[in-house]
C-alpha cells in the first residue's frame, strides 16, 4: 500500500503528510502550534503547563467545551423543535466529573445524569438545581435512593422491578412523590464495541419490552411515584443512526401501548453519540444523528396516531471527549524488531510517565488514540510508534498505532487527543501511581480544577501506615 510505511501499520492509519499538523477533527478548537512549533492550549504552551503542573496532565480547553456542549444542546433542541417538541439535554457526568464541570454544565442550562451516590454528591456540590439531576444505575442502594429523593432529584431511572418498591418506600418515608423513568432493554445492539453496547438481551441493564406494561402499572398505582416515561441507552461511541432508530421505534411502540393507562410526558433516548479519536475517524455530527432520530420519532408517532412526547437525551462523550487532551513526558524509547510477521518490521515503543492508570480505554476496549510531538516540531521521517505507559503490564498502551517523528527523544512532551471522556473517570492507582491533576485553560490562563493525587493521599487510606505514623505529620513527597 502506498499509504503504508510499515507492513504492520493498520490499513486505516495514513502516513501523515505533515507529521507536525494539528487536525481540527480531533483536537480542541484552541489547540495549535505557536511560532516556535510548540503546542499551545488556549494560549498556554505545553511546556508551561508541564512546568507548572507536572506530567501526566489532563488539560481541558474550557471554551472548546462550552462551545461544543452548547452546539450539541442546540442541535438536539433544534431536532426536537422540527417535530414540534422539546428536548431536555442531560450531560452524562460519568464521562468526566468534578464540581468545576458541573458549574459549566449549569451555566449552559443543561441537566446532568449521575449514576451513583458519589456522582450525585459531586453534582449537588457543583451547585446545579437538583430538579435537573437524573439518577441512574442498575443497583442503587437504599442509601443512594434516599439521598436522591431527599435532595429532590428530577428523575430516578428504574432499572429493575425491585427498585419500584425501594424508591416508593423511600419516597413514602419522606412524604414525597418521586418522578421516575423506566429503563427498557429494547434488544437492539447498536454498532459499537461489544462491551460498550448496552441494549441487547444478554446484559444487565433495563427491562424487556414484554415485562414493561406490568411494571409501569405498578409505578402508576403507587401514590409516591410519578411515571415520567420510558428510557433507553443503546450503547456508546455509536457512529450509525440505525441502532438508535430501530431501538427508538420499539420504544415508541411501547410508549403508545402504555398511553391507554394514562399520560406519559417524556421519552428519554439516552446518549452514545460517537466522536473522532483519530484523524481517520468520521463521526457524524450530533445534529445529523439527532435529525435522523427525531425524524423516526415523528414518523412512528404519526403512524401510531399519538402525540410526540417531550424528548430527553444523555450525551457524555460527545460534549467532553474532544475538549480534553493529556500531556505526557517521554522516558525510554525502544525500536522493537518484529520478525514473526510476513515481512520484518520495526515498531518504536515510546514510554511515557503515565499509562493505563490515566487512560484505561486502550486496555479495556482496544480504543485507538492519536498523538503528536507537542514540545517541538520535527523534520524527521514518520516512524510507526506505540505509546506505552510505565505499568507492569504489556497491555499498558496509550496509543496503539500512530506515527511519531523518528527523532522523538527522552524529555519530549507528547500530547494525546480526545482524552476528555472516560479517562480521568476511569483512572486508577495501579502500581501506586498517583492520579494526575486536571487543569482548565482559557484565554491564556491555566487553572487547576482537580489537584493531582500525592503519595500522602494513598498512604492516608493505608491503616497500618497511619497507625505507625499516628500523631506525626503524614509524609507528602510532593510537599
Ligand atoms: N446514559 C446512560 C444511561 C449511560 O449508561 C451512558 C454511558 C451515557 C448516557 C453516556 O454515554 P456517552 O454519550 O458518553 O457515550 N467507559 C466507556 C463508556 C461507557 C459508557 C457507559 N454509559 C468508554 O470509555 O468508552
């Protein structure tokens, strides 16, 4: 293949015309190179960021997030308005959550979806109106339900029959009426990685369509519950509208059937809109997918002769994924000869100072990422590379396949694109690495929004260590 420099490069990986280029498809809007060739994030160079906050470092382009999230909100609302209804847009906070982003979401007038007591606590602490919070989860504890009802969350999504009684009893004890949705497993498997597909039969989420009428009757019969409507979430990182459309049709047929028992104000279509992780990706715009979905909603409602309900969506990744990047420092480098393929090949293994603890997605889903040399440009030839972490696992990979300049060297900084969703939130302390800090950059100013963990944070939970050091100030290597 003319566009392959190496026999082990995947077909989709094009040899970059310019190895230093910054593809707007994957990078935040305010990431560019300065006149020295160094990467700038909203006016701050990666060197400045690394010097001030250390590496690895999660960096969010705040204006990019605001514009992206606003654009998606408007696209979903427009798609709904076209068919004579409204759309409530929840930010799925599992993608990335801290109180700062809750305040951004709040400023944008978005609602927020939380999936645990911890996420609920963070959303509440971020100051959003509890009425704009929706609580999910397939195994909410009574304590979590109690906190949500007491806070006055706008909706709780029922995921199993037993939760109906649990939510009703908690609401009864607090003398409240709690609005609930019922999550349906429509059996549709959206076209994505198997582990990311949540609406097919053989999985833990939701209620089969056939079982829904009895459960809805139970909800309606309880004076401490109010039935808001049905909910689905067909999967994540979805590019094709087909799965959304098929699942939504099934949901509307059920919605229509249930109307005989009373009004149903809303229909929640879930999240899952895919994004570009690498230049070879071609994610459709959220507007395009949303229009396809609302066209199907309108057609199905008209066929069944029912009123179009108010819609709700729950995108996470699409709002925040491309707004965040990770900066790493390069440590060791190896040109590994591979002789067991059809042709001998070499892959450059570039080790960085983080890895699967700050980005678990390649190890979990074989997710692909894109990287560039960030602290300088290079005139060297492109070299097929794999960016790996510092953990004791061969699957500890940050960027599976990409080209980096052949002269990439220790102490260079690399930037990895589209790490804004499900990287910080899936991070761990594997090998006792401390979780990196998170900064937001705007108009030439970098602001710490989540401080990095220290070893003292890790020792703070180690009981024997704490007992041995009782009374003395705990050690903190980073001061
Ligand atoms: N609503 C519900 C009920 C969900 O379970 C999810 C994601 C979303 C909305 C948001 O989906 P999004 O728009 O972000 O695709 N850890 C995986 C993704 C798991 C998603 C789980 N649920 C990853 O890193 O790709």
